[in-house]
C-alpha cells in the first residue's frame, strides 16, 4: 500500500484524505489487507462464489406503474432544488 | 407503574390499568432523566409519540385493539421515518428528513406501537462500539465507562437501561447480537430475507438484516411476528410463512433439542467467559438438551471474508451519497467533481472512509478475483460448514462475544481489534442464518451473552430454547444499578 495506490483509491471513491492522516490510513489499510489475506490459503477450488445467502428466486411484482412518489416531498431540501430540478455547480468550465 | 416486559405492558393497556398517554409520558420522562448520561437517542419524537398515544387511547375506548396497541418502542436511526430526521449516525444525513417510512417502521406503526425516538448508532452501522457515531458515543448502562457495543448501541443501551421496553436494530456482522450481549439483554437477528430491508439504509445488502432488542425471549417472539414477511418493495424478502412464534414458545410440546457446540467458538476463550458459558451448557443439559461437539472449520476465516464482502458492498451502496439530491452538501465546491469529493469527505467519518477505500480496493481492476471472488467462495465454505453441522444438530450455541464490554476509547485506534470483537457473529451473516443473543451471566459485573444459531427460517426454535432457558434462569431479569 503506497501513496500512489492511496491516491488511486481516493480518486475512484471520490474522497480526499488530509496529508496529516495519510500515514495512519496507510498503516490501517495494510493491517486490514493482512487480515484479509488469511482467505488466500482457503481451499476454494470448485467452490461456487456465494453472492446471496438464500437460494430462492426473487419474486417480481406485477408490472404496472405506481404513482406513490410525490416530487415535492422527495425534493424537500429546497436549498438544493429549483422548479423540480437539482442545482449543482458549473459542470463545464 | 413499573413494567418488566412487553407482554406486561400490552396486558396492562388492554385491561386499562394505564392509558397509552400515561405510559408514553412515563417512558419519555425516563429518557429525559437518563439520556443525558447514556446518549442513546439522536432524535426524540415526543410530539409524534403523544399524538399517536392519544389516537390509540381513542381506539381502545371504542374497543379497537391493534396487535401492539400502545407499546412504546425506540427505532434505530437507520430506518427511514417519514417527516423525522433519519441520520444513520452520520454528518452526511444530519439534515435528512425522510419522505417515507421503512417497511419495518410502517408495520410497527400499523400494529399500534408508539415511536419514542430514533436511537444512536455507529455511523452507517460501521462499528462495534458505537464510538463512530457523529453524535458521540453511547454509554453502557452497567458501567458508563464502557461501550454498549455496536452498531445498534443506542437501541441496546436504551432497553438495558429500561428507558424503552423494546427497540429495533440491524445486524450486518453482529450489530444486534454483540450489543445485546454487552448490555445484558436479548437481541434477535432473523434469517436474511425474513424482514424487509425497504427503507433501511443499506450498508452491505447481502448481509444486512433488521431485528429486535427486548428483555426476554417471549417479547422478541411477539414483535418478530409483526415485522416479518414478504414485502413487494424488497425482492430479497422471503415469502416463507410467518409462524406464531409466541404461541409456539408457549405450547405444551417440549422438544428434546440436540445442540451443537463448535470447537472453534470455545478454544480461544478466556477462563472467565468459558466458565460462564459452560455453566449455561449445564443448565441446558439439566433441561434435557443433548450436547454434541460440531466443527465449523472455516468460520475462523469469517472476519477476513467479511472484511472483503462488507466493505465491497458498502463502497457501492455509499456511492449514492454525492451531495446532489439529499444529505450533506459541501459549501466549498467550484465544480461538480469537487462537489462529490468535498461533500463525501466532509460528510463521512474516518471508519466509513476506511471501509469505502478497502471495498474500492477489493473491487478494483486486477484485484477483484483475488479478493471479492475469493471471499465469496470462502463464504460458501462457511455456509457449507453450517449445512453439515445442522445435519447433526437442531441448534448451535456459543458465547456471543469473546469477552465482556471494553472501555470507551480502548479499541478506537486499532481497527483490527475492533473487527475481531465480532469473531463469533459474522459467520452467521455470511451464511444468512438466524441467531439470537440472550443473557447468560456476568464477568466483573458486566453481562455476557449466549448465542443461539438456527437453521434458515427456524427462528421459532431459537426463541423456544431461549424461552425455556429463561424459565430456568434469572440472568435476563438483572437490571443495571439494581
């Protein structure tokens, strides 16, 4: 875990970490990766990956439109919205 | 009037020994009196509670009784509650008023419960001590220098302190059972899919499950029925029939349970916890249970696999918090990219950022197979361990936690030590199994929990064994300061 990797991860995850916290974070992440590396030796040849704990088909609801969403209620933070749209800073300089 | 259980409260209301307004007021007063010290609540909902209490009193006057009419309850602040702040313990959602109710909240509201407030929790449910909350740590009512556990620390501490008769929680790696153990109460994590996750702010979607805190097993049985069942708003919720757990606990059939003790759950235990645990095993034997040793060979890899799967899913789930539509928005952004980065950097705390970065690493190009795919295969190995064990036994038991509660601040700078406090609980989440922690004794005057794990959708036998054990023991009746 070096500074380049940390920079790549913070870029991908849209986070910025103050320089003063980088050393502590690097050490924490190295320890966590060491803990995680214990799975390396597990005999997983032929094992299916388990993405979901239950083996059942996910039921689908009837395909009909529902109108239980109230736009003004969902956009109740007026500091971020105008005329039903979200206000964001300039996208193109 | 003092009540010992949910059942006593429901009976007193039905028999009109107390009005719902009187009862609600008495619990709100208890919270006012004790919560400055304990910090269990992020938001109090007095007005909402008293209005609902008046409504239920009116219904009762007309002889209309809902299933849980008038029962006060504390709701973990991870559940969306319409018109009420839903913070998830984070600065990111400090200003978020939910426009809708989570299904769990809707079901409990419809059943007639009275929400007292929203409880404190580790930020986005990431923590085992309730110290990562933006709203400060919760204290353990048995000794306020100690943590209550986490992430559902506020919900657990409130029930242990008897300032709420019951509460909701969520459990992704032990977040109901670990605090229940450290606070000396019952904490039930149902089977994955038993309870809808709609409106429950997602941490790791394939592991998260809503559940309950109560002081005894019968109370948990009463409440579980009300929150369980398929929800068309959550396609991972199960349509397996919901039994009457309470009636099942009380029926005359006394099963001769065969109970497994995994070697892996006892070999590294310290002597004090071991003694308390084996005393509870003796009680179970006296009750007629047959005890067998079982092996869960790969559960030792549970924490490692969990620390890949949970952060990977968290990094994906938490990408929705971008400062645009809801939640914290940075005032220092000059372009959209800045807005995302600054809002997230200001809104999330250290532990949440750490997990997002670990998850991003595990899912990034070149590492996916080595981490995420491998961890999912290990997850299957662990699930197989349980499948094999449940061919030989009805239920599996062990200590819920490796030790009693630790002191506030003790593990905050050591994430690995913190993660390992969930060593006996994470595997059941990976396998999607139901499990419950019930009080089994004390070490240095601090409570310890007995974990009972069942087969998928076999909550009824976990609850029945817990109920039968509590008929023989008094641990669940012990209260802090008494």
